C-alpha cells in the first residue's frame, strides 16, 4: 500500500465507525417498531375467539365505511372476526383502481407474502397489498406500491395513522412467522349487503361489484379463505371441499339475490356516491375536529365533500296490501259498506249469458269458456282436434 494511503487508512476507518455508531440508534428504533408485540388486549381478543397470534390472518377493507377488519383462523378452520380499525384516509372514488396516478384505492382480492412487508417505510410501517393482481392486469391496470401504511395521507393507499398500522403490521407479521405463506387482503367499495347492492344498482361499476359480492357471500357462508382465480377477465372462486359449506354458499347466494330483487320491487332508490377525493372514518374526523393531532392529512379540504349521494332512480313506498280480514269485513253480507258497494251487483261469471251476443270482454267471456270446456260442450277445433271452436277464439282475439 502506498504511504499516503497507509496514512489515510486510520482516518477512513474512524469515519466509517462514526457513521455506523450514528446510524445505530435509528436502526434500533426502526427494528423496535417493526418487532413491537401485538397489544395484550388484542391477544386477549384472539384467545377469546379460540385463536392466537401465530394463526393465519386475513383482512377485509371497506372504502365507504372507511374500515379494515381483522379475521383470524379459529376452531374448525373457520375465520373469526377479531377487531375493526378505522381508516384515517383513502383517496379517489368508489370503484376499482385503473391506472397509475388516478388516486384510486383498489378493490378486489389480493395476496400479501412476507416480501411485501416493509419495516423501513417512510410512512412508519407498511405492507404492499399486491396491486395490480391478475384481474387488474387483465383489464389493463397499471400502478404499484399500493400500501396499507401509517400517517393519514393517501394517494391510492389505505392510510391508518402510525399507531393503528403498527398493530396491523404486528398482527400480519406474527401470522407470517407462524407459517402462513401469504395473507389475503379483500378490498370492497362498501359492505356487500343486499341493501347496499340495491342502492348502488345504477352505478357503472355494478357488474364488477357483483363479482366482489360473490366472493364476499362465499366467505360469509364458509368462513374459509377465498381461493380466487381469474378467467375471461372475471373473478372466479374454487368451491369448498366441504359439500355442506358449498350448499350454504348456494343458499346464501339465492337468499341475497331474492333480497335485492325484493328491495328493488318495493321501491328502494338507486344512488351514486361521489367524493371530492376519498373519505375518512368518522372516528378520525371527530378527533381532528376537537384538535387532536394525527399528523399529516392529505387534501383535508376534500373531506368536506366526501360521500355525497346523487339519486339516480328515486325511491317510492309501495302501498302495503290490504289485509284479507279488512276487505272481507267490508263486503260481508249485512256490512254497511257491503250494502252500499254491492247492492244489485252481479259478478260477470254469475250472470246469465246472452246466447246471441258475441263476448264483450275477456273477463266476461273467460269464465264461460272455462265452464264450457270443462263440461265438454265446446266442439273440438278443426285443425287441432281439441280446444275451443275457432270462431270463439277469433272473437276473443278481436277484442
């Protein structure tokens, strides 16, 4: 080694050691928050539901309600709800993310392996939900680094504040340490109830949301992690290995479809919910309004215009059917209303028919045709060999 370099070597070593010592506290702090234990109260909730920190986990996010639910696999392999975290900020509108820079928080079914956990996030702690997935790519979706993270600032992410994301991160971390290869992240526009589906039936995203509801119904019926695929640009779900659970899925799907149809028939309004730029859970809005600091908040002015509903199809109240006991009392023999309304009235099918007149009305003619057909007094048709005479049918059709 040349003498000048030999003289500089101690200086370089000292500088390197100083830099390492200076970085050590920051590294220890970063490791401390990434390795912080799950709060004892949350562990107690898990134990009460028959599960533990090492058991598999999945998360369910709802944009309109601004909530993320934690579900853990419990007794018998069924996932059970543990707790719900309020979302401090999400951005965009209801509907899926389409492209880089659209500020949309995604919707769909995502998988998060260990490599997507980020203990060194500039937003305290975070994990990448895995957008774009196979469905997103099939529809030309672009973008990356869509996270669940700390702080209260979103550009397409689920922003939770530092304390909340610290607990969420710890729950996910311990499940992965317990042997789960990847945990599922289900993201929905709103809770996929029949009421919400009927209410948003006129939205352009409704066909997509029907796919999400199929997955949501399946999870509710089986309690199993969804086995999700994409075929012909649509989400598809593998059936449960348990025939009883698969039967429960079919029952729930039929019941929910009937419930949606009944709500529409009974006059439920259809709306579109619009946002200036995403929303926030009322819990955080209340704290912020009282002056509680939550750190950076993205576009706070937009929150005043979050969740504005535009009625697309007005609702109406369908009149309830008159109970049989009421109208029977009205027209009963001797009842005052019956005497007024029915005096001298003879129903069409009880009148003496005019043998020389053509049928005037369907209501008059049909009972006579039925009675004649049953008695066998109508001659068979010339072409068909059975049924009413052509002349009678022609007379009815002309009316």
